[in-house]
C-alpha cells in the first residue's frame, strides 16, 4: 500500500525548544488517522510541517512523495487543510470565501462546496464572523474539500464544537471520505472524540511519537494482566509492559502482547483504546523525565528493555 | 433494509458488531436472499463511523458467502443463515427458561447468572479467533 | 486578486479615497484666489503679464511684490503637510495591514494553504495594492500640479521637488512596501503602522537634507558683491540654493554671529560709531545706500560671498535619481518581505 504521508527524523525547533523531534512515520493512503496527544505535544507543528506552513528544522516530510516546502504547487492542490479554530475572514461572507478559493486554486469544485453548505443550511450571504462555531467549521471544511484533495489535514477540528456540531462535522467528513476515498488526518487531545471514525492512530507525547499503528491491531494486541504480586520478569521478557501498578498483593500490567500468554496466574482482560493511549502518554512522560540520565529510547522501547530501569520502577506505584 | 447501531462501550471491534448485526438479521429473517443491505455511505452517514470499518465488515461477510457486492448497484444478500429451525429455537428457549428458573431457585441473582453464563459460554466456545490468551 | 485586496481592505480603501479626494479638492479650491490674483489686471498689467515680459517697471515691481507677499512660496501648511505625509498614510493604512492582518487573525493558515505559493500570493497582492495606491496618488498628483500651477514663477522648480514629477509616486511605492515589510516583521497591525510612519520619515528627511544636495557636485560661485553687484551667472528663483555664506580672505567661512559683529559692531545693524572698523568713515560715494555700505565693508575686509547651488536644469535628472533610489528601496523591501514570509514565517 502506498503512503500518503511519510516523515524521516522530522524535527522542528522554536528557538531552543523542540516542538517535534525524531519523528519517523508513514501514514498509509486511504486511512483515517487520529493524531492524538496532550496540548503542546507537537500535533499542530506536525500538521503545519505536512502542509508546508512550517519548514523542518531537521529531517524531512513528504506528501505523496513530494516535499511540501520545495514543491508546494504539487503538494498544495492535493491537500485540504483546516487549521485549528478553522480560521476564516470574519468580514467575508461565505460566498466571498468561495470566490477566494476559486481564485486561489486551479482545482476547485464550487458546486460541491455549495451543495455541502446547503446540506447544512449555511447561509451563503452571511458574514463568516456571524456564523456559529459549528457553521464556521463546516465552511472551513467545505473550503478544504472543494479542492477535492487526496489528503485532508484537520487540526483539532472538533475542539470548539458542541456535541451535535461534532457529529455533523464528522458526518460531513466521513461522507467525503467514502465518496473520494481520501486519506484523513484528524488531531485531537482526546481519543474518544475520534475513536469511531479513525482506523489508524498516532500518539504524540512530549514532541515525540509514542505509538503508531492500526487501531484494531493496537486494541487487539494490548491486554490488561491482573495477577498476584510476584516477579513479572517472565512476562516482561516476552511482552512489552507499557504500564504497571502494584498493591501489596496484586500486580496490574498493561502489556503489548507478542503471541500468547500461557501463565495461568494472569487474568487477561481487554483494554479500551483510551486506556492504551493514556498509558503510552504516561510512559513517554516517564522516559522524558529520566532522559537527563542518558540516551532516550525510541518510541517503541519499553521501559523494561532496560534492567536497571526495571528495578527502579518496580517499587514505585505508577498511577495515571 | 436494516439499520445498524454501535455499542462503543463494548470491547467488540465496530466492524465485528456490524458483521454480527447482519448475521443476526439473517438469522431472524429480517434480511432475505436478494435484499439490499445499506450502502457504505449510508452506514457511515448514519453511524458516523470510519468507512473502512463498514467495508471491512462487508468484505468479511462476502468472504463468508453471505453478501455479494454488485459494483454500481450495491451489496446484496446472497444467502440467509438458517442454523436451526424456528422449532428448535423454541425448544432451546424452553430449556434455557427452565435452567434460569432453577438458577434463581438456587439463590443466584441476575449478575451471578450472567457471570456464570458468560464464563461457561467462553469456556466452551470453540477457539477460532486469533486469540491472545 | 485585486478583488481580494478590495474585499479585505475596502473600508480602508474607501477612507483613503475620501482622504485623497478631500486633499485634491482642498488643493484645487485653495489655489483659486492665488490664480485669480495672478491674472488680475491692474492698469493694464498683471503679475502674469509682468512675469511673461520680464518687465521691471515700477507698476510691475509693485504688482509682483504684492502678489508674492500674499500668495508666493506655497505657504499653505496644511496642503504641504498633506502632500508630504500622504505616501506615509498610504503605507500605514494600505501596506502595513496586508500581511500583519493575516498573521494577527491567523488567516494566513487559510490563505497559504490554498493552491498557490506564498510568493505568488504575496506578489499578486502587492501588485493589486500598488495599483490601488497609485490610482489614489495619481488623483492627488493631478491636484498638486494644478495647485503648483497657480505659483508659476516658483511652482515648477526645486522648491517643489518633493511634490512634482515622478518622485511622489516613488515615495508612495516606498511607503507601501515599507508598510508591508513592517507588517511581516512585527506581525501586528498597529505597531506596524507606527513603524511605517517613523520609518518613512526617518528615510525621507535625511535623504532630503543629506543625500539630495550631493546627487551631483553642486555649482559654486564666489564673488565680491562690491566689485560685481550682479554676477552674470547666479542662482535664479528656480534653482536650488543649497547653502550660501561669507568667506574671509583666506577662504574660511565666517559664522553668522561673527559676520554681524564685525560688520555692524556693537551698534547693531546700523551705521554707527563702531561700524565696520577697518573702513573708517563711510565713503561719501555710497551715501545712504545701506546695502552699498555693507558690501564696501566686506570688500575692505577682503571677504567674498559664496553660494552653492544646484541649477534648475538638473531638476529632472535629480528627480530620476531620487525615483531610482526610492524604487530600489521599495524593491529591497519587497525582497525582505518575501524572505520573511517564505523563510522566517515558515
């Protein structure tokens, strides 16, 4: 399968602070990708790098094999971008925005945009600043989709919307996704917002990629193990322990399983995607706080890959 | 035509929920041979879910020979699921009713009954999925 | 794309158009009395006919002096200021918001992710704005020509350099691009506007004072007014006298205070007891000709008068040089803005 977006050691620094670093990933075409992370994790930076609003400080990004910075005329027409808070010209009417899009794009399907806007009952002659937040989001989406892009990048599109507007927005987006088979990347700090509509996940935490993969696969391969408080190095040797917590008698592990768990001492339960995401964010935080001690592991490294690390963590209660 | 629903709280993957709901409809006779199932676009618009999820469910059902997709027309029921006759359904329902009666008489409350059923059900289920445990 | 500029800044453009029209009307109407008086015939003569015939009759001297006292030396401060500040106003209200407004409201994320490069986006907007600005400047310029035309003897010389010919249009181009660059630099509308005003004055004033006199080496003329009361070649009313002053016998400039002290002495500017000490008593030939006494005095000191000037026939060459200078600055500012927009803001 070809990739819509690829990055290699992508990094961006503002002054002395890295907003995104060492980001190497590939987003397969045709997927609906959730880009999840706490505020300040680098989601906006990542999307701005992908659409060419920002230049990488390190590494590279390519969209359908082209650099957004060096080949904007190849990349821009194929990417529909809706920035955070869906910026619009407040004093422009919806029609004015359509004119703007028509004048600034060679590929532009105005009838498509108009029919989308009509579908949501958005008055075309009203100034954008006088529309509700949900209507503004719909206008921004319609503008992005009128380019008939192959890749849609949406930065926190749901953040300012009420639940009904969220549902409408996602419905509109999914409708385009079905009709055009486009690749979508949606960012949010809440996975629960996106769980229904996304099938691929990228978790950013502390400016790094903490987890990436097919959502079903991620849910299927992560389990919660509950067992007596005993040495769990046998489990850790085979499976990646993402999170562990202990009481005097009981040990609870969140693991990414490699194959089967045969030890009958462990009671195995499914984990929700939200719990998995939170566990990876917590793990990233832990590894960042210990980064001063030496080299940091890659995104896939479990804390238990390192014996010393294991001993240090063993006694500590890890709570989320 | 049937309508799907999604239980996000359950651990069952959404695509499997759709597969199960189609099968259920086939079993209960709500879908018959030749009937059209909702298009991917309709399901997506109705449930606001990922289109790949619906595609995956329909592909799974096609693989099992239950549905067939006719490009440009839609997806249709190829065959119904008649695992058992309505008569045997009734007999099973009666014996389950008797079992529940005796469970209540033994002092089990609703939660205990469900727990007992679930563990026994999972314990005797033929291993087919790529299970992890 | 002029549509976009119009749609986005139409309130500003409308306000600027009103201002430009107001200034134009003010200049046109304001010049009517001077114009009427210039052609007003008194006893068969008018300042216009006197000027045309170069007549030195008493009546003509009187008429011309009268007209000059009332109207000469475009003394209309409001008109002057309006004309000189107009480019800065265009830069502030049209140039500065172009990029700054986008950055302040975050809409660059919308504009720069459409199907055109930022470079093209910026250049088309600049071109559109330049058209609007030059249209407005053109309206004012026509009025300025009319206004200056009511002061025929002086109105088309170096005295009106900043308002005539191509220079004002080059100032407009410069101010506009300055506003644009300041907007991209500070990314906020109001600070960018203030910086544009300050920057415009900070460039224009030093260039008038220190650069323009040296576009070509000025002509100098040194003479002894006692020997040559009217040198054959000397600056006319349309020439630009850059500087003038007395030189002592060794060629060193004499300060103003020094000049007065040594010519008039303690008695002030009247022939008195200490008047022009080396000369002794005034020459009887001079009589009461006050000016004559002074020139005799400076003659006796061995002083010469020196005037440094740019002749009127260099006017268009200087206009060309000044235009080239400001257009080059404008181009440099466009390059700076492009660099800011494409590299620094990315």
